[in-house]
C-alpha cells in the first residue's frame, strides 16, 4: 500500500526536486528534522491532576513528533493535498488552512506547487503556533505568498477561496458552532472550490468503535507511547476533542450547502473528507 502511494506521488509530480521535498515533508509530518527531534513526553510522568489539553508552548515544542506518533495517516493526507490542489485549484487562487498549527499543510503545497500557483493564509488561535508557523514559512519558502493570522476561525472574515483545509480542527469546536462555520466556509468558496475536512471520528456502532479505539491505542504503543501516556492524554482531551461520526460530518456538509462530499481516506478512527462546491 505504501509503495503504491509513493508511485502515485512520483507519477503525478513532474518536478523531481519538488517530489523529493514533498517526500521529506511527509516523512516528518510537514516539518524539519530538527523540529521532529523534540520528542513528545508531556504525559510520560504521573500527574496529580491532568489539566485540559491546550496548544501551548510545551505542545508546540514537540508537536511534529506528537502528531506523527498520534495521528494515523497524517503524512498520507498531507501528501495528497497538493495532488488534490493540482486537480481542483484554479491557478493563483487563495487557500485557507484553518487551525493550521505549524503550517504543515502549507509546506506540503509549497513542496510541489509553483510560487505563483496559490496564495496561502493559515489561521490559528494559539499564539505559540502562529509564531512558529510564521518563522517556518519565512525559512522554508520565502518565495511563496504565505501568511499566518492569529484569529478565531468562527468569526474571521473570509476572502473568496479556491480551497479550504480544515485538518483536525472542527473536532475542537463546540458542537453547536460547527454547522455555522461550515456554512460560512461554503459561502467563501469559489464555484468549483473544495473543502478538505479531516477529523478524528467516532463509530455509531459501539463494538466497532471499541475495536477502532483499541487498535488506535495499539498504534500509539507501537510508536513508543506508554499506557500511562495514553491514559493521561485521553483524560486531557475529554470534553476538549469531541468527535462526530462520519455520517454526522457528511450531514453537516450537506446542511452547509455542499451538494457532494466523499470520504477519500480513512485509517482506523481518523478520516478525511473532500466536499465540492458546484461549478
């Protein structure tokens, strides 16, 4: 499966240098090896009180390692972003990356697309994430039109866009705010534009959901996390990350106005959806 994925990437990307850069970005969750050297050990020691999870300076310092070892398929999702953009993004169109964290999606796009192919705006509510993302873009792709805003994506005024990326962000918003945001994003998309929505999901069937969760914990153990780390991280995320079912997500997209959406990627309880705005 992995070999087939790379064959697809190598076939679709005509520029060998950019293909190699994209592969490096995917292998390191979109960031540099020096960043990835900071190992996630936030929950490695017993805590008297596990605080609510937040994207603070401690998380920023180890975020590339955290997401690489905690989100199955994250690299594959990044790798496909530029391929999707090549098929669906009008040349020079605006791209939003909402909840951009350290800008991995923007770097993945810059890894294969020319500097004049798109204009990128990353948005995040964490000051630490925004500062790091701005520095990363300045260092890694100075020729590209990349900006990062510190803002709440629920109240941001959106410019017309050809592509909106919402990777593992909607799940952190209150459920009552999700439909309104998706409706605003649909309105902001140009005709023919696409929304990429990636989320941790929950299964409506309790047995299936339990199996996926257990295998996800196995995935984390295989990536070096201890049972203590898994347990404390799960406690920290309670009522912070609240997942939807895939059916609920597709229903939200339909209600927002999207005539068509499809799940194009799933790995255990992590999935990515593409939603299309009519031409």
